[in-house]
C-alpha cells in the first residue's frame, strides 16, 4: 500500500475512534513523508490516547514545519493545559495569535487569560481537532 492510501486508511481509523491503529499507520506514513499534517495527526492521536508528552513532541514538529496551521497551536496549548503547564499553554496561544490573525485564537487567548487569572474551568477545555 502506498503512503497516500496508508494516510487515507489512518484517517478512516481515526474517524472510527481507533486511535492506536490510526497512530501506527500515521507513523508508517511519516517514514515516507515528513510534513506538518502527518506530524499533526500523530500528535492528535496521542492526545486521544492521553499521551500528552508524546503529542507535544509531534505538534511542535508540525508547528516547525508550518506555523500557519491554527489547530496545531490549539492542540499544543491543550496538551500543556492538561499537563498543568499554564505558562507554556498561554505562550503557545500568544505565538499563534502573533503568527495568524485568527478570531478563534484571539478568543482562546482571552479565555486562557481569565482562566489563569481567575481559575476554574472554561470553554478551552474543549479541544479543537
């Protein structure tokens, strides 16, 4: 099976919530092509498996390869949030706001600021995919 077909199968498995198998296929695709979207999808699979440290590694690589993909910032910040590293969480969103003029990122930044200052849960806990 070529890497494109592996990629499509991985997407299909992800949509079926079979994150481990999807992750394994994305990792195989990564052996043949290293781009931001493959790294992003690997990171998101790790998020679904609650492996936030692993997710951070691949989401950072995705960001390095393409700093204009909004969801990478959101999911990377989410990982830091889940690890209770609020400083890194806020820093990533600020970087996203600087790189991309996005209403979504601006709103997340405001919500995060309030969360960090006032504590408690808010809408940020609902991650974007």
